[in-house]
């Protein structure tokens, strides 16, 4: 177990990076506290796997340092860093049994056989593969194989961190749920530092204490699932997290009022925006309501998704989605009301903190 | 959906049936036909039952060439498979040298078999051939047209040169199909280079190696052209393998019955060996 510090890390896959655009991973400076479950979330190609491989030591960053518990490990190889990694596709040693697979990392490190046996038996129970110890690993299903891969990480009691690279990609949907909750339980039990890469927001939000959202090689927000939902610090986070994503509308600010075309929306607090910046108002569909009061709203489509209805329409010709409860009434001539608590203001896509009320 | 029953569909199978009939079944049955009959020319044939089979199976000449054949096949398999795997492991995984290596490896496979024989014949001549001259120059008495040992050495060396590439290419294809994650996982588990080979590379290469062994077994069991050009089966009969012996019987001595019986026995042996081998190697996959 260890605290992981990323000290001004940058990475470019080209040999001689010149401009900012050459970097697949733009500057990352962050600390993962010891024992946290952290998720790196972002779309494909955002640099999250690059960052993971830098932590694991499979990649050496172009700039910056990686520290485990304050010790510089940037130059160390993967095995010297003493981490474990679970890959997208389950990696098991086909010709070995489940037991042998789990014993492999210990035996390679010359651990005495008696201790190997205790550890392996313990882990087999922990990952719920009891009774399969002597089965050949290649005969198992994908989710069991992935458990073995995880088990090979857990079996070493001294690992600094366990890294997951989209580990549930090849698992059936109904098994995903089970594995995810088992993983969460395991984390509570063993308390290893875990870093989990995924592009699936549900996975990230259910697994992690802290979610790092990445976009085009940059960290756009680090926060708890609630923070990401309530106060997305970048419009991308607003779109990416939540289903449907946050509504983002271009506005003109006038004191504590935001104007969307003809519509005036009162703000909870004044926001100061520099001149010339692109100003937008972000509000999640959950904070909008339909009724007889408010801005004129033209409904174009209603999607019933069971517990909720998603109402899509336009406000001053900007597309807007509204979430209405199961029994929520949708008036024929609906008007749209904004809940001030859910309003965030963005300048050039980044959130602006409202000024304290005078 | 209603399925219509239409027997005219059988005509669709006809081309394949004709092809297989003319290039496999009919020639094979002709041989079977010869193997149970005696002829004195004039297209007159007399039924002889299993006489030729008994003669072949009890002849010391057949036993000798079969023994030579089995030794030859085992020797070249024992050299070519490990050597091919070793070369494939040594080849770069990526970069500009990959195509260079692949072309170099493919070259021996592109040379016609009788040319290979002729090349090695000249190459190994003790007085003017580079190989033969060098071996004699370092003080070893070497003459493949007179000494059985030298002849065997040359035939085996020629086959290794000609066919190891095939094993290399197959093994390399097998190695390339292993995802990087396996190597990364092995590094994380601090596996030694030997463990990586034993527990990752070898199991992942199993299928292609099965094919490599099968192909090399069948091909070497049927080997004819190269040793025929190189040694002509000599000195004496020391490099007379099964197919050389078969051609001697059929065309040299015009013993059609004996030759046909030998062919059938030869065919059944190859078939049996391949079947056993294939069943053994694929048994694990089906469970």
C-alpha cells in the first residue's frame, strides 16, 4: 500500500515533442492518497491508459516524476515498483491450474512454499473461486479468468497499488455488476490503493471514492461522484457524466440575471466573467421542471425510460432535455423553470465560481 | 420459412466431387487395383490377392528403407522444430528489420526442390564445392558420394536449410498473436525469461507448432526430389528413403505389383501417423 504522487507528469509518444499538441498526456500533478479507490474516467484516446501505464512503469513519462510514498520510482521497472495490474483482456497462464496461477507471482519471488499455500488459499476464498483451485485456468469463463488476474495482484501482501485497465470490457453485463460490487467489497477489506481506468461512468461512479475525469490528455476534474454531478468544473464533465448529460446554453450575463435570447434566468449569486469569454449556463436535466410558469418550451420528443421520462425540446431554439418523474405531469403548453441550485456558469468551457453574496 | 426439397441441388456438389475423384480417389484406386494383381504386359492382369503385400511386408529391403525413413524424419523434426522456434524467438517483434527477416526466411522456401538438390550437390562436392572443400580443409575426411555418414550429414543439413524457415514463419506468426498484456503481466509477476517461454509463448504457439510438426512430418516422410538429386539414394542404398525405393521398384525394376502394394502401405502409414498425432495434440481443446 502506498500513496502515489504524480509530480508534473507529461508524456509524448513522439521522440521530440515541440508543441502542446504533441503531448498525449498534458501536465498532470496529483496525489492519490494511500488506500483510495480512484477511477480515471474519460473517452477513448483521452490519455487515461497512458497515465495508468506511467504509474505501473510500463511507460516512462517524457517529463516529471512518479513517487510511491515519497520515494522516486520513475526510473524503476514494473516489477521493482511492486504493483499489480489487471488488463482489459483476462491474462491467465493457460497451462496452469487456478492455484498455480495464483502461486506464480509468489513462487517467482522465492516465497517459502508453506506461506504460498496459506496466501493462495486465502485469496481463492476471497475471489470466490473456492473448489476450482485445481481446474485448468484456460477452461474457465472470462469473468473467472479476470478474477484470477485480480487474485494474482491481491496475493502479494506487499503490493503498492493495484491498477485496473478497463477490466470489465469483456465481461457479460450481468456479471459486471457482481464483479464490480465484489471489487468494492475487496477494496474495503484489503484497503489497497486502487486505480481503475474506465470509459464507463457507472463503473467509475460506483467503484471509486475519487473520480479523475480526463479529456484530450488533460485532467478536467477530480472529485467525488457527487461533486462531478453537482458542480462539473468543465462542460465536458457535464456532458460526459449523467444520462442525459448537462444542458449547456449560451447566455449573456447581466448582474444576477442570465439571458438566453429573450428568456431571463435569475442566478443565485452574481458571477464575474472576463470580457470576451464565451459564456454558458449549465444545468442538469434533473434541475429543470415543467409547469405553467417559466420560459416557453417547445417539446419535440418524450422518452419514457421507466422510472423517469426524458422530455426533449427547444428553448429559444437551443436543444434542452428535462427529466420528469414517473408521475410527473407534462402540460400541453409547457413552460420551463430553472432550479437556481443546479445552475453553473462556464466561461470558455470552465466553471466560474460565483462570488460570495455581498 | 418453408424449405423446398430439391434434389437438383446435388449438381452443385458435382464439381468438387469430380475434382476429388480425378485427383485423389481414381488414382488411389488404380494403385489399389495394381497392388492385388500380376501382369506380364499386353494389358493382361491376374488377380493375386495379398501376395504383394506379404512380399513387401516381409522384405528386408522395405524394412531397411522404412527404418532409414523413420530415422530421417525423427532427426529433422528434432532439429527443425526447436531451431525454428529459437530463430522465431530471436526475430524482432517490430521495426524495419521485420520485413527483411521475413523475406530472408522465405527465400529457401521459394527455391524449386530439384534446384535445392543440385545446389547442395555442387556446394558439398569435396574438390570444388565450398562446403565440401572447407570441411576437408579443416582436416575432416568428407565425401558424400562415398561415405554414408557424410551423405546423411549432407541430406539432413540440406533439409534443415530448406525447411526450418517454414517452422520459423509459423512459430513467428504464433508469437506475434500473443497480446502485449501477457508480457506485461509476466513482468509484473516477475516471471523469468524461461517462465515466459514455458508458460506463455509455448502454450500460445501450440496450435501453430502442431501444424508445423504435421507439415514437416508429412513432407519429410514423402521426401524424394532433393536426396534423389543430391545422392541418388547412395552411396549404396544408405540414403534410399521410402519414396526413392518406391520409384526404383516401380520405374527402375518395373515391379508394378510390389510398387503399388508399397504405395498403399506407405499411404496408410502416413494417414495413421497424422491421425494419431492430430488427435493427440487437439485432445485438450475439445473438453
